[in-house]
DNA sequence: TTCAAACCAGACTGTTTAGGTCTGGTTTAA
DNA sequence: TTAAACCAGACCTAAACAGTCTGGTTTGAA
C-alpha cells in the first residue's frame, strides 16, 4: 500500500510548521507543546525540527521558556521548502534526479511522463504556503479546487 | 534523494510492458529477450511480470519458444494499470489510503493538498497508455505537453 | 551561583521495505 | 525424453524508516 507515498517525517514536519504558523511569531513554542498538539513522538519531532532550523525555516530559543518559532512569515514558507529541508530535491524517478541522465537513453520513452508528474507535483508543493492553510480548518471532503490554478 | 520516488520494480514493469507493446502481439517474447533489451535483472523481472499476469495485463505461453505478450492492446493498458498491478492503489499519504480516515481529523488542514497531488498524479497515470509511447522514441527534453490536457 | 527547563547532537535500535537471488518445480514443442 | 521456457515461493543483504537514548549546551530565574 502506498506507492509514491510521502514518509511520516515529512508529514510531521509539515504539521509542526503549520502549528507554528498559527501561533504568535514572537512566542516560542516548546517541543512538548508542538508534539502534544500534533500527536507526534517528542524526540522524533525534535530531530525533524533540527532539519527545519538548518533549512532556515524555523528559529529556536534555548533555555527555560525557550522553544521554536517560524523564521519567516507563513506566506513565505512553501510545502516545497519544508519537504526539501528534510529530503533534498524532489525526484519522482531516479532519472529525474541525477543531472537528467538516464542510463537507458536514448530509448527511454517514459521520460516525458515522469517529467509531467514531476512538474505537477513540484508545482503544487511550490505554490502552497503555510498561509494558504491558515483559513479553512477542515477541508477533508473538498477537492481543493481553491488551491490550484489551471495547469 | 528522492521523496515520492517510484520504486525500481515499477520502472521495470513499465519498461517490460512498453517493450511488449512494440512487438507483434501474436509473438511470445522470452524473459531473456525482455531482460536483455531493457537491462533488467532476469529473475527479478520474472517475479515482476508475474504480477502483470495476475493483473490480467500480460499473458504467458509455457514450454520451449514460450514467453510473454500483452493480454490487451497497448491503448487499453494505462500506467495506472501497470502500477496498481504491482503496488495496489496509489496513495500519496497514509490518509489517502485507508478509507479516508486521518487520525488527526478534524483539524488536518493538509488533506486538500494531498488530495490535489493525488488527483493530479493519478490523472496522468490513468490517461497515459502504452500506445501513447509508441511514437516518439525519445522525448527526453520535451516537457511532455502533448500528453496532458489542461487540468 | 546553581538549578532546571529547554534545545542540540549524534549514536543506537528494531522493523520493514527494496532489490534481488536461489531452488525446485511444471508445462510443452521437438 | 529432453530441454527450453515459465511458475512459485523461500531466501538474502543492505538500506530506509521510525523512533529512542545518552549526554551534552544554553540560559532565565530563584
């Protein structure tokens, strides 16, 4: 079950970022607070957030009453930013990653298809920011037409 | 490297199906022939093709001079058919798979995004058939605009 | 100044998946 | 009756996944 499925850690990172986007940006949220609200294992989340810090998306404050806050405004943090802070560049097939060389060239007829998927996926992740989720508390059944422009 | 990357076995299955789509449908292609032409490990490919057979996409002929051929015309075999024969239903996040239940509901604001990605990915895989690849031997640098209609 | 609440860093671990391989069948044309 | 081919499933190794553990360092406050 689940080809092309995003890993849990990415889901957790996005949850954390979204949580922070709802808070006062001046306030530091402790790890425990975020973990509790999002239902994510505390220590695992800690490691994940370090990636967001190294990626410049989150800033931290140490010491008592320390914690985390977004380093930029929610409108300036895209899903792609979060995902790539953890995973590096998105590549739906191996031929999409390493400098466009496919060892089965020049006869691989699939490249166009991978290209199209890649483009569409990255497009959604790039255009969707944390700010886009701040309204709409639950859109479980919506088919998200409001988020996408026509490709 | 490679979040949301399709596994090698899916790539191999598609290669094999595409290879068969180029052959005379009455002729049986041996495993060795397919493996050689597509540069896929022979025994691994054998196991993969069994999935395609169980999925009704490929038929086999046993005995000397036996082999494999497509069970339907190339225009009636989509990427989605091949992928799901191996992997089961496509689900870009866990909440997309198990009967639309996300344990963080009703507050998960991401569902709309996953939904959109899911829809776009499945759309491409569903609309692309083996017949679409029979012309265009190499479209490495094309951005595949001919394959997609506007979403 | 010392305590403790918080973050930081990296080693470690158990389970699953990926990507194959191996062994031993069964079918069937020559 | 042989051998070329497919069939079926157990097996294997390495990596990835999802966490946990241990032991730091920083810093506000008593």
